[in-house]
């Protein structure tokens, strides 16, 4: 391979040097963003984060999203998980009404989401569907598309996130010790435990992405983790957010006699 001196190595160059396929989700292989459809169904979810090579189980029960899953299964099995932008005011009720559904249908969305491929599907017998999404790569929302479908469709672009398709891309730059230290601090502060044997066996990529997905943070924090330019920056963002929350929790704790 000849590389011009004035060009930085791309995700494609990295993949070729490693001699590896770029991504696999279930039985599907993806060698480049060009293998990903340019128009996909969108699943808006607050405080939900999907990242490459992670899995997200979902319990689907609303009619419009059951239709979305049927549509995805009939086509390429890909849907886009994307957060809505924070609303100006909190709704007084979480109950699903026609007004709520109409408002959600036109609510503005973040510009960046993550694609997932349906790699497990099961019917419950009571009208619900259980699926597992395998994270593929991030995408930029180009524009939403008007359609007769009951769910939202959009044109997307994945070219800026080609490195997401490469397993382990950039994980050698991750501050693993820093991630583990803040994870321990979070567990201690919340009287929680972890399976440290499995944690120790996890790659840097799986460690950072899994902890980011499981983190109990809000829309803005989850979006910052999603949009981090590299895996190392995502790790640093996770550390900073967790440190901030731990500090706030400590300052809010009632004083105790010594």
C-alpha cells in the first residue's frame, strides 16, 4: 500500500493494515459506511445510548414501533437510536396520550445517533416484541423524510464515523487505569459491586462503551459520550462526568458528627 506523505491514515488504511473486516453484526458484514443504507427508521429514546459492538435489549409494545420493527426486519434490520433534544418544560405526566404521541412525532432530535442491527427477535404472546440491537456505528442525521409510515424515517450519513466499524480502533490510547479508578469510586459511593473477573477480561473498547451505556446520566451527558471524537476522549469524558456527579453527591450529603 502506498500512502501519500500529505495524507493522514484513514480508518480504511487502519483496517487494511490489520487485515480485518471492519464490522460484523449478527450474520451481516460491513466493510465501509457505503454498506449501510442511507435511509433508515429512527427510534427516539431519551437517556438511551447505543455504541459500536455493544448490545441493547428493547421491549417494544407501542403500535408505531412494532410497525417499525416489522419494517426493519423486512428490509436490512437496521434502525437508528437517537435522543430527542431536551424540551423546554417537563411534561406533567408520562402517560401515553394522543397529544403526547403527536408532540413526540415532531419533537426535534439530536444530530448524531447510533445505528443498531436487530440480531435477536422474539414475540411474547401478549402483543409485545423483544429485540436485541447490536451497535454498528454512529451516524449524522441529514434530514427527516416525509412518509406515510407511523414512525420517523431519515436520511443519514456515516462517512465521518468509519472508524466505528473497526473493532478496537483507538483503544490503545485509552486511560484504562483512570476508567477503572472512577468505576470503583462510583461503585463505592453507591454501595454496589462488580464482577471484576469479567471487567478484567474486557477490552478497552468494550469497557469504555459498556460503562458509558450503563451510566445513569441525563440526555446531555449521554450525548457528550456519544459524540466524543475518539474512544480515548469518550473515556476521559466518562471520567470527568462521573467525577462531577460524585463531587455533587458528596456536597449534597448531610453533615455527620465526627
